[in-house]
């Protein structure tokens, strides 16, 4: 079992390079990458992303942790399932199912964008299994960006047409990625190809549209659950040039936590772990080290 805060001795030949593996969650095949040894850290990608999003961060974080980066059902190369419940609570329950499948008892949970919102719900469902939250520009009710696009995609006719229109359009795939970067010149051909690979598969855009369908309800659920997770040590990370989730919303979100730190990375966009992975991972590693010291100090005082 992998437990946050518990150091697992390194085995001979233990590599920082991610290794691909598969497990079953609710009958669906789920692909994930794993690397490193030590306390468990689980990385949750955002909407239309997958484990590829963390390719730069995984080897760095794996220097101090056992890192797991799944393609959640409906995304990447994991199974989709035509009847997959896309409500946020169900998606969070599948994260817990993944943790069960790979035998993680507790972890530090890192979530980006929609994955950050999902991480917060996971903490609300199973607080004993989440030692800390690292939320990277998480989708939240206070962000004004994208509200018009959400309304358009919530239209039944548009929701039906969008996947058929979007799937073959590589130019649209490129547009999605470029909006995520503070400096689009940093985007490589490998990045565009990597994101485009699963988007051409059936079910990926349909899954995203189903998530949008219950967006308002899910954001309401997030507001309701914040009080329950207010004591979880939390790190909020934003890029100063984020065009997807308002930087201003970080202040409103942070007010709901008793122990929170907010870090803004200059010139980065919505995916700081891609644009500046070394800086992002240093911020996360320093935060986790501090949490570990606080936990050890509390344990000594209790004993």
C-alpha cells in the first residue's frame, strides 16, 4: 500500500522514467503512468487532457514520491463507456476506485483545471485519504472566463453537432492547446501531436460535452463541499496569463480554506507544469516537504 507521508525504501533499478500500466475501475480499463518511490502523489488532468499533460512533471516529482498519472475514464487512452456517468461526484468516485485498484491508501492529490475541481470533491468524499490538495487553476464558480462557451455547448443541438465537427479538425485541436499557454511559442510539434492523438478517438469529445451538461450543478456541489474540506492543507497554483480560469477567482476560492497558500507563476498560462515544469515542481515539492514536517511535528507532540 502507498501511504502519504510514508517513505518506501527505493528498490534496485527503481527508475524516474514513467512506466505505463493498466487497471480496471468500475469495469473500465484505465491507463496510467507510474514513476518513483516514496509517498503517493496522484496527478489528475483537466478536460480534454490526459496523462500526457504531466509528461515533464512526472520525472521531477518522482525524485521524492511515487507518482501516479491516470487517463481517467473517458479521456486519453482509457475506456470511455457509452453510459459513463459524467457528473463530478461520479468522476471523483472513480478517482477513489483508481486509488483502490493501485492500492493507494492515502495521497497528496494534484489536480489541474477540471481535475482540480475533481480533486476537491475527492477530498470531500474521503478526507482521510487526501493528505493535501494542490489545485492548479481549478475550475470554480467564481471564474468568469468561458461562461458563454459553456452556455453554447449546453445547447442540445450544439452538443450533438460539436463532437462530429471537432473530431477531425486538427486545427481546432491546436487552438485548444494554444489557448492554454501563456507563451504559445513554447508549444512544440510533439506537444500538438500528443494532445491530438486521443482526440480523434470516438467518445472523447462526447465525454467532454456530457461534463459540460452538468457543469452548473457540479460547480454548486463544489461550493457545498468546500466547508467540509476547509482543514485540508491546500496549495493553489495559477499562471499569471491564464485565459481559461480567472486568476481573480483564486482569492475567492482561497477564502474557503483554513491553511492555504497561493502561488502565481509569472508569464505562465493555464498549464504551468508544461510551460515551466522545474519551477512548478519546485513549488509543489517545497509545499509537500513543509506539510511533511508539520505532520511529523504534530505526531511528536501527540506521542
